[in-house]
């Protein structure tokens, strides 16, 4: 079986949940002896050298890498949509010119847009995965609302035109249905974490409560609300908070109990912080199925997280605290509960979180499910 994987980049060359998923998906398919034609934006020579170490020799035997010209224009309202269509066209033209005969096209984000507009009867099935559907979720401000309005029409178009739509499940499926996708076209496959993330020894944690946030500085991540809650609670309670991500100094709290680590580019550094933390905090306005929650829970770190996207598949009363999105009071109440919970009960949540990831959300099992699904879909 041969699958064309259309991406706008893979981790670590492009940082983001979709790009991390693209990388792990490619590895999983190749590990199961599926031939993958991976289309990716053009890279510099240094990145090409780094690329060699991202896949094993056995995986490379099933991967053909193709670089695609990614157009850059001056910034103007809607420039992302324009550039996305041009890149989708270049990606499909590159695949056609290669002469590769594939059985299935798996397109991330808007990368399948051009192919879906020009699809002929003899084309292989095209499945899309746009991950979070943030543009139909709650927006944090007017700027995000305007951006969502510009994204709505192209994303609705590709959802309706695709042969199949991949969903993480949970509310993600309902978002696709809202856009007019027939339920029989929706394929639910959850996100996953690489098996190497799974801790082999869950150690008890005591001492002052340590919270952690890991993510990009985006308004939809709820960092403003989180900063306000942390500042308020520090007046009454003694705890630590660790921020991982690019957060400007002017936006940082000046308290010795709050640490800003900046962007951490190695898994080892992130694992060290997750292993020391008691609770992850993810108070987003919108999400798909965040890798950071999967990764934290795989280290036995329960989560406080907004009930958006597919988050409820991971976070519940057994594995953390599921809160209302965009709710300062709900976040504050959950953090207070996490501060006061006895150590033995927090340890139970940690064990439940780890157990859930091991049983349902590892690439070993999700990769196998994906391969079986693609084989079934391409055979129709």
C-alpha cells in the first residue's frame, strides 16, 4: 500500500500540534511497512542533514521525501488563505509530476484544497485531517473572530469535498457535522503519544504543589486568564508555577515562585519538568487533541483543561479537572482544588492518567488502527 502524505511541515522543522502529528503519522505508517510519499515545504541544507536522523533506517526504506515550493507573499488580510491554496497547488503538481501511483491521499490542514477542486474519477481517495477546527470554536477576541471568518469557507469546502474526514472524536466530530459532512464520511482516530514518552516508574510527588503550562503564546491558549488566576492565588496559597513557551518579559509575573523557562526544544528538558510537576494546566478557548496533555499524562501528570475539542477523551474527574472554556472562575476553582487535594488522591489521579494513555493513546496501537483503516478505505 502506498499513501501520499501532504503536509505543511513536520516537527521539528515546523512547530505545532499538526506538524508533530504529521511526523508521528509518517513514522507509524512506515513502521508498519506502508510506503509513504511525504510532501513537505522546501528546506535548507542543514535541515536536510537533520532529517536523516528523524527516521530509522527501516522506516526510510518506506519513505520517499518530496520538497514543495512554499510561496511567500506580503502580509495582507487573508494572506494565509492565499498562500495555503498556492502551496496546495504546488504540492499536488509535485506529486503528479513524480509519477507516483498512490492508493490514498492523506492531506493535513488545507494541503488537499487544490486536489479536491480538480479531483477526477480515477483519483485515489482523499482524506483530510484539519485537527482542531478552532475556527468554529469559541474565539478569544475580535482578531481571532476575523481570522476564523476568513478560514470558514475554505475549510467548509474541503470538508464537504473530501472523500473522508479524519476526526479525533469527541466534539471534533460534531464540528465536522456542523460543516455539512455526512457522518459515514467521518473516520474517528484519536491522537497519540510516542511509546517512549510513557514513564516506567510512577514516583509519588509531595511538597509544594507545582503547576506547569506548556504552549505557544496565543490568545486562544488562555494565558491571560491563567496569569490572572495565578497572580490572585499566590496572594493566598503557596505553590509554584512553571511556564514553558515564548512569553515576553513584560507579560511575566514577578514572583520567585513563578518560573519562565522559554522555549524548550528537547524532549528531555520537557520530560524533566513534567516529571517534577504535580498538575498540567491547559485553559484554552479552543483545541483539537493537544499533544501536551497526552505527553503530560504519559508521565503521570494529571491535567486541568478546558472542555473543548477532544479534550474530554483524556481529561475527566479520574485523570484531572475538566473546566469550562474561557471561564476565569472555573479555572480558579480547579486550581484551588488541585492545591488542596491530598497527596494520596493526587497520586490516584496520576496513576489513572498514565493508565489511560497506555491503554488507548499510544502510537503503537493508534498507528496500527490507522494502517488498518487506510487499507480498508483505499480498497472501497
